């Protein structure tokens, strides 16, 4: 049978775990929002070399995707 002290400790531990989880989620949200801000800034900066690299990579992906769609994956995999 649980004593009052054990119940209080269990409740305190559960509260502490919940608080840690909330703090972790808040920190993750902060980091994600910072990352998104940086990403948005880079994508809108037309003078940024990274933006040009991203555009080039997207063109390559689109071209490869068209090859796969036209010739089939097996033919693409042979290349």
C-alpha cells in the first residue's frame, strides 16, 4: 500500500518529468523557429550563393525525376 510520502514523491517526480518535457518541447520549438528564420532568409536572398546551389540541386532533381518518369526506374538505375 502506498504511503502519503510515496504518493507525494511520485506526484513530484511526475510533475518534474512533465516540466522537463515542456521545457524540452519549448527549446525544440525555439530551435526550429530559428532554423526556419535562417532558411527563409537564405531562400529570399537572391545574392546568396547557397540559394544558387539550392536552385541547381532542384534542377538536377527535377531532371532526374523526369528521366525516371519517362524511361522507368530500371533504366535510370542502369546509368
